[in-house]
C-alpha cells in the first residue's frame, strides 16, 4: 500500500480507491477486505470476544493482532444468481 499520501489539510493518510484507514473499519462482525504489509489481503471480521489481543478473525480460524492491517474496504456484492 505504498500509494498512500499524507493529506496536510485533513492531517491523515489518504489511500487510493476505496481503501480506508483500518481505524475506521466496522467493529460489528461484518466481513471486510483488509490489507497489511506482512499479510497482504485477507477477508476478516472483528471479534474481540474471541481474544482481545487478536480481534481480527478470518473465516477459517486464524486471528490477528489489532494492528496487523493498515487499510480496509467493503467487500463487493456477490454476483447475481440466474
């Protein structure tokens, strides 16, 4: 995610496209696409009841530190079934 730039007016990092800072991610258990420098892209959801030290969980079980990700975006809508 090296395309980020510092917005001096807003005093925050700005990311390309629909990426948002991970601090703004939903904490309600919704699945999101997250990106972190060590992990790359993963679909995760917030689940602090599992273990407060590892609140980001994947669908198949691994959990990650709160600061494992830098940015996130909503998942796209699934394709229409015909």
